[in-house]
């Protein structure tokens, strides 16, 4: 038993590494990779369907900092990426296809990462206010 284990260890020591040394060598993110996604507030109508459909409750509705004509409720979704499983149900269920999808996957952080800043940047410049 121990000879078999020793053989396995030695054979693996001589093989080339099967992983990359991240972050020294960044991995390639495929175009199809599901990364950060956020609502385009110039399209979002504030219907809350994305928040209702989210299986992990990673989406909360917040009040808009400015009035937007096409969003009568004055609400917009904020995705908390630490809770998100990137199933993209919110993207699929959106009736106006307001979600912008990316393949950005580096979400590890010791602080809370949300879509708030990304979403607010999509407001027209006259309405672009930070909360």
C-alpha cells in the first residue's frame, strides 16, 4: 500500500503542473463565461421580476437617486455578487433585456461587492447621481 502511494507521489512530482499560477498568470476567461452582470438603468423599468426570480436572494431593489421617465416605480435592482450563483435567471426573466453581461470573474474580496456603482453609471449623464 505505501509503495503504491510512493509511486503515485513520485510520478506526480515529475509531471507538468495542471493548473496555472494565478494571479501571476491570469487564466483566460472564455466569451461564454458567466461573470458580473448589472442592469442598464436607461432600460430598466423597475418591475422587480429579477429580484423575485433570484434563487439566492442576491438581488435587492433600491430607490433611484433621480427620476427616470421610463421607470415609474423609481426602483432599480442591485446584485450582491457574494450571494450570486451566476445562474443568469435575472438576465433571462427581464422583460426589457436590461441586464448587461460580462465575463469578469474576479469577484473575491474582503468587502461587499455589488452592482450599484456599475448600474448607476448607466444612467444618462443628467441623471447620473451617486447614493
